C-alpha cells in the first residue's frame, strides 16, 4: 500500500513552495476563505494507495461538511503528482473561523482524519490555528502524544508509521 515513486528532498521543498504560491493565488483570486488539504505521508513516497484512498475520502468529507453547514459556494481543484495528493477549495458563506472549526471537526472525527492535514486561510491569506480557537493540538496517530513533537523529534521509525497508516486504512476502507 505504501509503494510508489520516491521523491527527493529537493522535490519536497519545491512542492512546498508551489503550494504556498497556490495558496496566495487562491486567496487573491477568490477573496474567500481558502481550504488547503494535503495528506500526511511520512517518508519519501508521497503518492501511493494509502495517500490516494485517504485523499479521496478527505476531499469528499470536506465538501460534504461545507454543504451541510450551509455554505453558499464551494470551488475546488485537486493537484495530484509524485509529491502527493492535494486540493485547494474556496468556500463562500462562512467565516474563516467557522470554516476552521468545521475542518478541525473533519480532522478529529473522520475515521481517516489522522491522515488529513487541512489548513484554512482567511481572505488576507493568514492561516488560522487550532490554538487561537481554543482547540487542543493534534495527537500523534501512533502514540497519542503531541503530533508536532513526535514529528520534530522523529520519535517513530518509518516502518512503524507505515504499518500504522496501513492498519488505519484497512480498518476503515
Ligand atoms: Zn507519537
């Protein structure tokens, strides 16, 4: 499930720059709050069965959540490459804060939500944080502690992360 094209660190950095550029572009084009969705995939393979299943499920849930909460418009585009699965969505009829709350709910309640990385930008292009809305930080999908600390300190070896992700997909797909 993990197999796919391996990418270099240079490609990772280039892709990060491309995403930031896209985020700015979407903010200025739409003048609406923007949702930037990516799949958390550790290691050098970003496009594989795990990321594609997770992405399809997440994209569907994001759209549904927006529609069900009465948003007036939802314009979305997916970007799939060796660097992984991503999408941008411009959402009308909702405040950036409410949109962020909605996306936190998707991350925290969807069975595959631990694979999702959903950022929300306001119309000035400023990213909203869990902290500022009083939400707890995200938990590591392996050990349940602060996910940022585990990632930064590389607490879990790659095979353990891949096993856990495959297990989450199998259990929910
Ligand atoms: Zn952990």
